[in-house]
């Protein structure tokens, strides 16, 4: 009889131990863990548009001469731009300033008249021809070229969507490594950046009027546009 009691007691402790072990395992599996995931993605796109900033400038002793010279240069530049299709332009600044230069140990007053013309073009194959024409008719300084996309927000959204899928892949790897059953993204910070490329094409200012004659056409190779997105995610795993 005593032997049977010991057997029953042993079975009782064995069942209790198994039940306790299962409870511990269940608690371990249901315990939540929070992790932070940082992720960065960068995609390149072929440029679809370009902006060129042109300065037309003149410096003369007489205000009337400087004003007339710059105005003639500007009008010639605009007439040249009208020859191109898929191109728009705007006058962004027009300024008149005094400058004092030292000549023969004396300070001589000059007048500077300057205007900036912003050119937007969709046909990137025409970039070199546009630059050649602008310089030939009197453009004195090209401030640079920036490349872009026609619909940058649409491109950004594609990059963001791809980046989120990559974050999910990282979360799945972490989940499996920690023997978790599921995860959810509790918080997600997104910082996107749309980078354009500026190509420096500077010239020395000149008081000489453009020759109107044909000049060598520069071979311009457009640079890709970069879109990079940084993510910071807080993930809860169970």
C-alpha cells in the first residue's frame, strides 16, 4: 500500500513539473520584446529635366552704357532661347550696382548691371547646344546645371515602399532569431532626401559682346538623380 502511495506521489510531481515547464515556456513565448531598427536605402534615377542659371552682366563707367549693354545681351539671349523646343525660361533677378576700382592710384566709379535667367529644359540632348548659343550671344557666366525628375514625389514613394519591405525582412529575421511568434511595427520615422546634381560650368565675366558665331558645343553628360531615405522603426516582438 505504501509503495502504491509513493508511485501516485511520483506521478503527481511529474505532472506538476510538466505543467510548470509548459507554463514557463508559454510565458516566455508571450513575453514582448522591443527592438529599434535603423535602415537606409538609396536609389538612382535617370534625369528627366535640367535647370541652367545664366548671368548676363556688364560693367561700364556710365550707367546708361552698362544698362544698355546688359539689356542688349539679355534680349539676344532670350531670342536665342526661343529657337529651342521643350524649353522655358524666367528672369529671376535684375540688379544695378556701383563699384569702385583702383586705376592709376585713383578710385574710379563703375556701374555693374546684371540679370539672371533660369532655363528649364526637358530635352537633355540639347544642353550643349543651349550653352553654346547662350555664350555666343552674350551670356557671361553659367552658374551651374541641376538635374531632376518630372515627378519626384512619385519616385520618392517608390523608394519608401521598397525600404519598408526591407524593414519587414529585417524584422522577420530578428523574430526568427529570438524564437518569437509575431511582430508589429509600433513607430516608423521616415526622412527622405531628393538630391540633384550641380555641374559647375563657370566662365569669367567679360565685357565683350558675343560674336553670334558658332562655338564648339560642349558634350554634357547628365548625372543621375539620387533619392535616399532613412528609416527608424520601433518593433514589438511576441
